């Protein structure tokens, strides 16, 4: 991912502006001569911004324009620690809506579609982001928000919704309810736009098959506008990202050095046009890679891989690093296992004890499934686990993000 001349000029102008006025980045970049930043390599010597910086700036320390230019704030969805407040100007809102409209268009969604939006509204960026983009596209919006599954399904049938926007967890819950109630013939969905959490191939196939839709991964984070800064296309080979609004780097999480295209690392984002709260080299904690080459869809925008995990959702057991993505990939190859699991870590009598709860498909031999999963976990991930097969639907479903790894050791 090479920085273009246009991107460099926009970043340089942003740096000059931010260091010439009292704001977060004037303090962050104190002592750095911006005039000496003459190349991509020079830019890569600038310090990273991370979420701790943003929390310390609470409530409005990130604001880089006068109060009269701020029209809205959003906040991260995290449940722990000091929240991160992101102020938006009118232009920020317009830019975000334009990027989101581009996402819908990349997914083949048009102004003839009826888009049912289930992510939450309010301080969280999700619901309003999906809505702004849909309205800019000219599509009919059905702004449900999360929960009330009975009403969701009634509106889905009566309004003949053609697009579902949801987290993967809630999309699965709706798919299971549709199958349970036998109302699939009254559902008109053709596409699903899914974001907010990573999901495995087995879960993807369940949702697509039960809803009868084509699914698209959408990417974003509150600190950088919100959802809508990238999306997969019909070819499902990574997510196209909008490099006319954002500059992307992939770095080694430990060294902070940029890695070659194709190698997995941590995604780092710099905003090119953001006014209310610009970000320079923001570490997202999301693990991905730049996908080299052109996409078969013909889009001029480059691709990153679907998010493979997060640097902060890794757990270490007996010296082995474990990511949820590894467990999801393992389950994909086990015929009797469903997509839903929980991985529990406990410390008992001086030992780490790992338990994998997994939903077993109807008709699966649970004893054989238990043995197969234990062997697969040991050979592919490198540690021994206790496996507890449970019935479909026994593990909790969520209207938001699902928690799948529970570390009870500390």
C-alpha cells in the first residue's frame, strides 16, 4: 500500500494545520518539525495514536475546530474504561454518508431496495451510519434498531425488506427464528450487510443459507467515522477501502514497522479529510493484510482482508497464543459442529483449564464430536481442552456483539 502524492499532500496539510493551533495533536507532535516530513518513509517515523490517547482526551480534547462547527458527537461502544468522544462537523457527516453510499453500491444495493437496519442508534455510530448512507443512496430505510425480534420479523415480512443490516450475532438469531417459525417463504431479503464483529466461515454459511441472501462484510470503527470505510464485493475476496478519504498501513504489532503487502499485521489508519477529530496513524488493534493485485470486480480501490482478529482479543495459555479466528477456522472443518462456541479459561489448583463449549448439529454423535474436537485442538492449536457439546440454541444469542472467549483466570 504505497502512499500517493495526493494522499501525502493531504496529510502534510493536515499536519501543518493541527500543529499550528492548540489541540490534541499540537501536544502529541510537539518537537517534530513538520517541514522535515518529505516522504512516506518520513511519515512512518511519526508516533502512533492509540485508544489510550483518545481516552485521556475525554471529553472533547480531540476537537480540532471551533464549537460552532461541531454538529454531532458519537462515542465508542466499549463498556469498560473512559469512553472516547468523537466530534463531527457537517462535512464529516457528509463524507461518512458518501463513503457508506459507496459501500451499498459496491454490494449491488440500489435505491429500489428496502433496507432494514438493526444495529443500535444513539451514541454508537452503527445505526445512524447505515441510515445516512441508505438515505444518500435514495433507498427506503426501515430504522428498527436492535431487539424486539417479533416486530423485526413482522416488519421484515410486511415491508418486504430486501436488505438486512446487522451484526453477525443478530443476523444468526433472526435466521434461526425465521427457520423455527417456518416463515422463510414470506421473507424477501436478497442481501445482508454484516459488521461490528468478526465471524467464521461456518457462521457465514449458516446465515446465508437460512436467510437465502448474499452476505457482505462492512468495516469501520467509531474513532474513524464509523462503519462504512470498507466493504466486500460480490467476489468476497477482501474488503475494498476508500483510500481517497483514508490512508491505510499494516504494521507489525510488536515493532510498529510496516509489513509488506500480503503479510498479516495491525491496521493503522490516518484520516485525510476529517475535520472534527482528525487522526494520525491510529492503531486500530485489528489484524488484517493488504491483498495485492486487482479485484475481479474491477474496482479501483485496494483491498484489505476481512478482519482476522484483534491484537487485544488474544489469550495466552501455556505459552500458546490463541485467537478466536483460530477456533472458528478449526470448527469449519468439523462436520458435526455448529458455528456457535464459547471458550472458557479457568485457573484451578495451579493449572490453566480450558473448556470449549460448542453447539452440536442435530443428529451429531456427541461423544465422537468431543473426541474429534479435542484431537483437532491439540494438533492445530497446540493445547489440550475439555470439550462440552451442547444443543443448538443452548449458547446465548446476542442482539449486539457476542462474547466468545472468557478468561476467568485473573
